């Protein structure tokens, strides 16, 4: 996740750089944010769903006793944040028992990731009473666009009602929006919706090629539309900071966003300010798969991130998460290496220390190689520091693109 507002604030209130700790960097064990998909069951049928969820019972999911054991292990391991997700986590029959246990275990940060459609009445009351630090609600467009994207008519109105129910109960709420060719034109309206509803955070997610998101990868936003979206978010975040507007803006699943932001800083601020922001971005280090983020799927399998379902570190049914995460898994070890063994444009990029190589699962899905270039990087060769000689050494992207000419200029 790239916290645009956070790093933009370094331009107005500079703070000391804090180096990220972790394997392969400055020593020590970084404790990851854990995204736990409690269930694959979901009442919606989203076109980008990385878990390919449906409104049916799936076999092999963790029992309630097993899940409680996982909670205690995560608490003892002192992970900095736990995000309860799905499917739709509120469809899990033991959700509230698990959430109440998690709150009693005093996780530093406890969040809920939901489609919002079930956040009404008593359910909204119980969510508010639990004191979640943050509730993220997904909306992928306005009205019928969202309903088409999420596969159920009326989903927009139900999610909006859930958002309002949370806000009425004093819950910190964010909106998540997955950018595609079909909904990119709704971004201004989504930001207006955040303003009118008093939303605390806006999260723009880039499409990841996993689950149904891989099946529908041809709907990924063209690079020029991604650039327009990022320019709009940067403008919006800067206006918010200068007017003390509370909306926080973050993006996810495309760490090239940090490089795009840094190039904006270069154009608009002094060399000293640019160097300061770059130092903060390099301390963050970009893509955090296998390092600062981890995933537990509904069956208890541990993955480097939520999208990398084909690679399993192990199962919490057999080994505690804490031992799996601190073990000798070869993929985790390579993901934690800096620089990573990247190839193509990513390997030649002058901003590897900022981006970290972006989202590896897209490279894997398109080329079969997890270390190949990420096809979703929307910066030109010149913008990432490649000269004409280096350009000839780069293997061109062979997958589908809405705008291939832009990619190689």
C-alpha cells in the first residue's frame, strides 16, 4: 500500500526518516500486517475477486477452534495489524466470536474489510461496539456500474447504506475502488462521494491478475487512464493537505504510484525536498509481499500476499503462522532480498529502491516468471531512467495492453 497523503505531508512537515526493518535489509524480523480471509463465502460475484468467492459453503475452511488458535498465535507474535476479510467476512458463522476474541487479545490495529451490504441494524451495532480501528467498504463505481462490477443489482445502495450506518455510529470508514477501463470515469464522482459522506479514507486499488481478476485482466485500466487517475489523486491530496481536509488517500497493488508521485515532487519542489521524500520512499521500500504483508486463506494456508494463492508457505493447521513466517521458506527469503532479482524493465529501473519491483503476481501470471517486469507499470522508459541502449536489452511486454505505444515511449 502506498500512503500518498502520508508521504505528501513530508513536503509541509518533514520528519526524520525511519528505516524499515526486516530480513535482508537492516536485520531483525519485521512483523507483517496479516490479511486473513476468514471465508470464501460471499453474497456478491465481483469481476475482480481474487478468491473467486461465491454464496456457497466451501469445504476445508478452518474450524472455529482452529481459528481461535490462529488468533492467539498472531497476538503472541505481535503482528502490528490484523485485517479480517473474505469473501465476505460477515458471512462467516463465527465472525463476531472471532472478532470479539481478537479485540480482547488487544491487537494494535484491527480492521474489517467488507463489501458493506450486510452493515445494517444489529450487525452495524455489533461492528461499532467491537471498536474496529477501521472498516473498509468496497464500491467500484456509482449506481449500476458498481452493481454490474459486483454482480448483484442493488449492491451500490446496500453498500452505501452500510457506509452511512457505520458513520452514524462513529466508525472510521474508508472506500475502496478498483480502477478498470469500465469504471475509471467514475473516479471524480467517487471522490465527491467521499466528501459528501464524510469518508475518512479513499483507497484506489489497481487490478491484480488473480482469481476472476486474472480471467478479466483485459479490463485492466489503460496506462493513460491510470496516469489520469494518479494525477487526479495527487491534485486532490495536495489540495486536502493545504486546506486541512481530513480525507486520506492511499493506493494499492501498483507501487509504481510512488515513483509517479516522486516525479511530481521533482517537477514542483526543490532538490532538497525531493531528496527528503525519496529517502522516505526508499526507507518504505515499495512492494511488501512476503515482508510487510502476509495472507492466511480460509483453509489456513499462508501466502506471501492475498493474491499469490498458488504459492503456499505452509498451513496453520499444521504449523503456527509465527513459525512459518520466521522459517526458511525460499520464496519468502527472495521476496525479502533487496534488491530483488528482477528482470526486464523492472530489473533495469532506476527506482527499484522506491518501488521494490511492484506486484510480482502480475508478472507471474503474464510471463510465468515471478521476477519478470510488471506489465502494469505505466511509466515510460525515460521516466524510469532507461536510455536507448538499455531499452534494447529489455524484453518487451507480450500480454494484452490497451495502449502498447504509451508503454514503450
